[in-house]
């Protein structure tokens, strides 16, 4: 349990930061007050952010499985 808590807190903190960044991208994409090239780049960043979030979750579960 002692080894799990720091990993859990790190993962939750990282996911909260990712969530906040993805929400900002979503809000800007819906406003569409920027030009097309910026919107296209933000969509790419949003997909990369979602993929990164999935990798963080998978990494956490792999860490937990290797601990026990």
C-alpha cells in the first residue's frame, strides 16, 4: 500500500491536468473563432491528449499489477 499511494496520486494529478487541457481544446474548437489551420492543429492535439491519457491509465494498471 505504501508504494501504491504515490503512484495513485501521481496518476490522478496527471489525469486532472490532461482533463483540463482537453476541456480547453474542446471549448476553443466549439467557439470556432480562430482560423482553420489552428482548429486543425487543436484537433490533432486533442487526439494526442486523449491517447496520452489512455497511456497514463494503462501505465498505472501495469505498475499496480507488477507491484502485486
